[in-house]
């Protein structure tokens, strides 16, 4: 996690990822990922309930991966490695289901 305006970051590892989907409008689908942190990963002090919001098209293309704290936008961003972990889960476990439903 990288806090906006900071030069310091912590690399988190995720496990037990779970997804829920919600239609936003005629163009976008929100995929909310909740997860546990692997042993050794430490959540930054300013965060209490980290989750990830993946905004994608009905065809499954990802537009954005946004960290959220307690269900709201926060002043952090995911590192490239963290995004890869979340995107990998999405690609393997969510995308095909979305495409089957909406394409």
C-alpha cells in the first residue's frame, strides 16, 4: 500500500479472497473483493477494513482497481504487485462468470 504523498510503502499479500458483484449502470459493473492478509503482511495504521473495488465493463475489461477502507475511497493506492494479485483472482474467479451473465 502506498499512501498518497508518501515515499514509504508496504507490500501486502492477500489470501481467502471473496468477490461480490453489483451492476453500477448500463456500462459498468462493480466487483468488491474482500480478503484476509497473509501472515507477515501488516495493514497500515490509518486503515481499518481494507477491501478492493474493481470497476469493469460488462465484457469483463478492468477499468480501475481502487482500495477502499470501510467501504469508502481512501488516501492509499495499491502497489503493482498488489494489483497483480487482485487482478489474478479476478481473472481466474470472476471474469468468466461476468462474461457468461452479460455477454
